[in-house]
C-alpha cells in the first residue's frame, strides 16, 4: 500500500507541478467563455450592418410584397436590416445576375435573388451570395419570398388580401418543448439547447478520456524506453506500478474536473442570483448539479476503462509510432459516440440508443448523452454502470497480465493474437 | 543461517528459447559473489528471478530465508544492466523516490538520498534534472538508488561498465564498505580481472547452465597449476606446435600458455630455450579470464 501511494504521489506531483497543466486547466474555461463572448460580439457586429439585396424578378410581381415583408426586419438602431434594389430581368435572370456578381464579390451586395418566369415551377428561386451558411438570413429571405409568392397566388385565386391580413393568416405558431423529468416537473427545452448543452459536455468527456488515456500510455512507453522499468520492478510489482500510474494520473484528471466544476458552480450561482437568470435558464439547466454528478461518474468510469486499455497498448509497444496502430481502435471507440451525438440527442429513447448505452466501451459517453436529454429509467442507468464496472474489473485483470509480460519485452511488438493469449493468462 | 540466495533447478523458457536451464546456485551470506558468463548466457534472467521480476517455469528461488517475492525484494538493492532514470526528474527526488519504493517515508528517504549524493560528489547537482547529468554521474545516481535503505543483498549487474578508473574505484570502495557492514553482494561482470580481485565465490553461466562454480580458489585449483607465462626475444616461433601446449593467449607483451593435462612444463622450457632468448618463464594458476574462455569456448560470445 505504501508503495502504491508513493507511485500515485510521484505521478500526481510530476504532472500537477508542470506549468503546462495549469495553463491547460485555466486556459480551457477561459477559452470557452471567450468563445461565447466572441459569438455575442460577432452577433452584434452582424446586426450593425444593413444588407443590400438585388432582386431580379422576371415576373415583375413580387417586388412590392417582398420589400414590404423585408422592411419588417430592423436592426438594433431601428434602421431596416435589408435594402432591396430591383433590377430588370432584361434578356433573362441569369444574364442579369451575372452582370451583378462583381458587386457581390466586392461585398457591396450581400446577395442576388433571381425569380424565374413560372412561380409554381421547381427550382425557380435562387440566391447568389458570398456566404450561404448564414441560416438566419437565408430563412428571412426565404420567408419574405414565400409570403410574396403566396400573395400573388391568392390574388390569382381572387382572394384579394392586404399585406396585414395575409400576415395574420400566415402567422406561424411556435411549438415549445418541455422536458418531463422523472419527478414529474416539466422544463422548457428546445432541441438546439439540448444538443449544444449535451455536446459541450460530451466533447469535454471525449477530450479528457483521450488525453488522459494517452498520458498513461506515454508514461509507460517512457518508462520502457528509458529502461527505468527494470529499476522500478526491482521494488514494485507490475500491478502496483500500473495501478499507481492509473490512479495518479486519474487524480490529476479529477483535480482538473474539480476546478472546472467549481468554476461552473460559481458562475452558476452568480447567474442565478443576477437578473439574467430568466434568459439563461437553458444554460443553468445545462450545468445542473445532477448533470455534473453524472458527468463525474461517467468520467471516472470511462477513465478507468480507457486508461487500462491505453496502458496495455503502452506495455506492448516500444515507441509512440508503434503504438499509433494499436491505439487507433481505441480512439475510434471514443470518436464514434461523439460524432453520433446528434443522433442520440434526437432519439434518446430509440432501441439503438438504449442498446449502445449498455455497451461498456460506448456507455460513458452515450449514457451520459441520454441522461442529459431525457431521464432514462433508473434500471437502465444502473445496468449501464454495473456493466461498465464489471468490464473495468475484467480489463484490469487482463491488462495486468499483459502488462506483466509486456513491460520487460523489447524488440518486436507482439501480434494481437499473442497479446490476447497473454490477457487470458 | 540461511544462504543469502539459493536457487534450485530453476528453468525459464521464453518462446522456444530456454534462457535458464536448470540453474542451481547458493550464495552464502556476507560474501561478494561473481556471476560471470558470456552475453545471453542467462545471467540477467537469473538475477530477475532472484528479484521476482520474472518467475521461473520450474524450480525454486529463495532469498534471505524466504521465497523470492515482495518482502524479500524490499531488502535487496538492485542496479540493472540497462541503466534507467526519469530524465525530467530532479536528482534528489529521483533517489528519494527509489528510497520510498523500498518502504521509506518521503522525508527520511530524502535525508538519506541527500547524504549519499553529498558523499559521492553529486551534492551540487541535487536540484538539477537527471538529464543534465553526464552519463557517469547518472550511473552514480542509479548506484545510490540501489544503496538506499541499506539493503542486506546488493545485486549489481555490470556495475563498472562505462565508468572511468576513478569512479570504478569509488564504486569498488563503496561495495567493499557495504560488504564489511554486512551486505551480501552479487555482481555480474565481463571484466574477469575485476571478478578475480573482488569475489570470494563465482559461478560461470553458459547457455542457461552453471558450468563452473564455487570459491575462486577451488575453481582455480580444479584447473591445476598448468599455465605458463613466457616473455622472450625472437620471433617466427609457433608456440602452438611445442610439446604439451593446449592453447596460447598472446597479450603482446607476454604470452600465456595453457598446458595439456599431465604435460611437463620443464619439457616446454627445454624446447623454448633452444629457439629463443627467454626473459621470463613463470608457472602460474590459470587466470579467470582463461578459465572463462576455455569453458565457454571460442564461439562468438553473443550466441
């Protein structure tokens, strides 16, 4: 026990004393806060500029309504958000548009909208712009066009309506979603909020599992290539060394998580007490204490699961280059659930999600995703954690065997079947 | 009292290679014991079994009166052949760590480490990183690591390799001092003259077996007093063809001739007198060096 503590102490102090640890630990939250801040800032800048739109309407019937509808969009200072200039179609919308393209390139025009002859034809409306990724602007323009077209169609069917009446007729309804928790309370939560809130945490989970796993692997590779392994094994058993290393580095991870959690906690208290609380309810919800606890639970479980595997990779390889190949499947196991976050957040109760959240290699991330968007039945959470814990126990035993043989082997890397044979012992 | 180390019929196979093939070994307490043999003969594997770093497939290893294992290991200081330290660690912390792994509390390990570093002339380097040290200094650091907590058994694998004569002497003095204070020392070496000077007993391992063992005196007497050192003027002489000569080692300045069993040195002397001017003719015990070569043969040593 004394030796194990000494290994943990060394591993922990070595890392925590490094400047890079504190830099990373403090920079990361700063970076996150900074990103949010920049987004807010950018959004402000964006709304400060009027956008000039060129409309080339072959039918000549949309302009009026389009202008009226767009005029409803205002900037913060009250000026209209869009300025519409109309251009004759002349010898055809495409030709006219091509003539205007240089102005789009120079940034004078935000975009050109062309309208073909037949309003009911498919692919009749086009937007040419330098950036077509701005979904909000695109939606606004599309909405204005739709309303204009609808007006024309209604006119054709002899239902003459004023713009106001038309607007009333078309007024959208908003579907607010509420998440029902096990306790029976319902909370307002949209998909976007759920997705981004979950994704942020899943991403942190992914990054820390990967980084700490690789740290354990590197540590073992270093001990092998430094040939210090044999000195250590003259005093310690391989099990003590492996366990000490995993626990020591794990404590470093927990220290980091504790700092993050404390920061989040303080910010949370601060926001909750401020008048902003209402606006930020989504954010407050994202960092609720229950979620933080689950986050820690799945971080710890995932950490033990993955570091034991990374430790095995370190034990059987002689260099990081050699380790590349073997660690790829592990990295994939971490990447897949992260990439699939969208699916799991959208379908947290699907059979696929339930099954995947039971598979130990994916459980830490997927179960956490499910927990954060809905409240799965308690037995599912318990089963998932139990399966994880059991797998960790098995892995530790198997990896201990691999470690015992692998750490003193130099030269050719053993093949995967050989490694599996060692694991069975 | 039990032997410091007692190995019985130990066998260890790696894949198809039998690294240790029925080794039996007894090291009495309080002596300096030399483990010699060509590269790849099984010395390191034997040492690892004594430390319980690897377990024998068959046979028994007892250390300091108990089966090889963790509690025995705490009483052994070990300097492996492959030198290794944490390069980014501070020198003092590195040695301290090795002390704590032998069971010391950090504070006492630190005191002991500092005392040793001062004594071996590394006092000013305590707070430097290991990687800033020269190779020789790193070897000292590692040697100190093995000495921490005053082990009852010191196992040193090639302790002198790569050291300059001054440091070789320093290491030797520390070894002798530890031995005087009661530590049993097992060391392996390729330097036969060093082994000859330091060891009370030796074991020669070749291809996983002990081919020769016992006290240095008994080993030598087993080979008889049938070696001759000659120095002479004149050349063109083929010593190998003279009567009774088994083998000749040319050292440049003089030659060592090993006679066949029962051959008469006087006959050799008579034959030599006729051909060259003799300056030295001395009948001696064979050197350990020659015994080694004779036992292991002239085959490439890295088999």
